[in-house]
C-alpha cells in the first residue's frame, strides 16, 4: 500500500471520529435523558393530584359547612312550627279560663245580691231608729242562746244589731275549727227556732256558707 492510500484512510477515520463526536455532542445538548423526563412528569402529576385533592377537600368542607348552616337555619323554623300549635292551645285555654272565672264571679255576685224580700228588710232596717229596750233585750237573748245551747260546735257572734222591729245577726265558724260546715249551721237553726225570743219574729231570711251565717228578721209581716 502506498503512503497516499494510507494517509487517505487515516484521514477518513479521523473525519469519522470527529463527525461521530460532534453528533453526540449536538444530541446531548438538545435532549434530556429519559429518566429525567419521567421524573419530571411524575412530579407534575403528583403536584396536580395534590392540588386536586386539596381542592376536593376544601369543596367538601365548604359543602359540609353549608349543610350545617342550612340545618341551623331550618331547625328554629321547624321548632317554631311545632311549638306554634301548642302555644295557640295554651292561649285558647287561658281565654276559656278567664271566661269561666268571669262567669263564676258573676254567679257569686248574683248569689250574694239580696232578693227583693231581703232588700225590703234591709231598707226597713236602715230607715228605723233604735228601740233601745227591745233591741238590747233581743240582742242579749241571742248571746245567751249561744252560751247555753248544747251545740256540737259553738259559732262566734260577729254582729248583733236590732232597731225597733228588725234585727241583723251575723255569725262565723270558730277560727280554730277547720271542719265547720253547713251541718253545724243546720243544728244551730233547728235549735234557734225553738227559743222564746225567736217566736216574736214574723218573717226572716238567711244566708250561709261553710264559714258564715247571717240572719235578717222582722217582727212585722210587712
């Protein structure tokens, strides 16, 4: 082989080496290794997933908070709706009770109001002057009767007032006796009508409760 042929081959080999080295240098400067690309992609996906998970968690928390707010807003409305009928019933019962109390009071006033006959005796008592002798004797007779009468329970004489023909007597159950009732007043009346001083009265009217007893009497029939 001649020197020119050998030189040509060496030159060709050197050129090939240079070209090969240049190719690899150019390629390495413009490309990224595969594992680097994969790592970068994975990190991006992780970041995206983390961002999505945070967003979903925030949305879930906001949704739960919104539901709680709705419950808190609805609960008082439901409670008010449930309590409203009960409150209406209570108000209705109060109105009915007030009406019944008014009726009872009116009935009591009607019972306490004097009859025409009683009012006539009261008017006569008011108009009369006092006959001292007769009034004192009659008042004393009532006091004596209460002291000597054989009564199961002796009531108290609250008031004894006589004029010239009309007398008013008011009696009350003893304060220290709780079981005094109409039974004792009936016993008193049955024994009272048998007394001599009682026979002088032509007309009489009375009112009684468990604790009180009043008498209005007149020796005149009109």
